[in-house]
């Protein structure tokens, strides 16, 4: 049976410097990956938990940010319509609503990506501190 989607490349991180370098080099545009941590100082459950957290942050598409941004636009339009009394003047802003929706989606998606990258870097630093504490 043919596979419908291409396999995600696997990233294997064996050391703290490799993890920190990989997390710092992840850009906003990236391909989804399958992450494997190979760090013997972590128990198997800890390793799997950290793998899952870091992989989820890396593969985050930013859609939740786009949805929040679009919801914000809808609320702004509703408040504006309420302020002007849902009257005949709403047609003045109606042509700008589709353009605003597209802009809100792009901005929200970009911000969602940026936020997940920030969290990814923080998680990598937090894991590094935990592992370094055990090596001392």
C-alpha cells in the first residue's frame, strides 16, 4: 500500500551542544521532523516526554495563532458594528473585511510560528540545565 504523505526526516540529538545548536538554528520556515533524543542521563520516560514536547514545538504550524488572530478581527468588527449601531454605515467597512481576514491569518500564523520557536529554545535550555545538573 502506498504511503499518502512523505515520511518526516528523523533528527537524532546525542548531546547537549547538539540540542542547543539545533534549537537555535530552527527557522520560521522548516520541514516537520521526527525527533529522537539519545541522552543516557535521562530515564526512558523522561526522554520520551522531552522528545514529545520538543518535537511538538518544532512541528507547530502556527494555526492556533492564526485562529486567534482571526477571532480578534471578528470581535473588532462586531464591536465596531455595535458602536455605529449596526446601521447602514457598516457597508463602508465590508469590502475591507476579506482583506483584513487574510492579513490577520498571515500575521497570526507568523506570530504562532515565532512563539513556538521561542518556546522550543526555552525548552532546550531547560532540558540542558536538568541534564547538566545530573552530570555534576
